[in-house]
């Protein structure tokens, strides 16, 4: 049983920063890729960022490159999304995922609202 719990969302002004966290629990093993998607109202869920199990490779959506940074702490089974220079267009529910033995697991999401 794998569970993912996101935290760190909230309301922030344009240009501000947030750090999202996603903590995993359960039988996750030692090698698992993790990442983030988001979904804005009226839009499909979109890829945001991903990181390999050893942190050696990261990938970002074009819309967040240079502004967001994904990282992980395997000792805590946690992935982070550092969000800088936030824009209103970043407003969405952010969900983390973990791929364990070829199966994707999702958290329930955390709301990020960028507004003045």
C-alpha cells in the first residue's frame, strides 16, 4: 500500500514563492521516480516536473523551466517542488506521483493559487 500526501499549497502573490512537499509511505522500495502534475480549472492535467529515483535527472514543462525546481530526499521518501516567480497561470491543484514497480500512484493534490 502506497500513500502520497502533498502539503505546502496556498495563496501567494504573483512573483512569490512556495515549496510543495509530497511524502510517501508504504512499500515503496528503493528505486522509484517521482514528480508533479497540475490541473487548472477547465483544463486537463498537465505535466510539471519529474525526477529520477537517484535525483540524477530532472525534467520540466516548458512553462515552468527556470522558475521551478524539483528535488527529493530519499531518506524521507519525499519529493519537493520549489516554485519561484509564480504567475497567475500557475494556479492549479498540484498532485505528486510516484512510480513504484511500474505502477503510478497519485496523491490527492494541494491547491496553489497565485493572485494579488
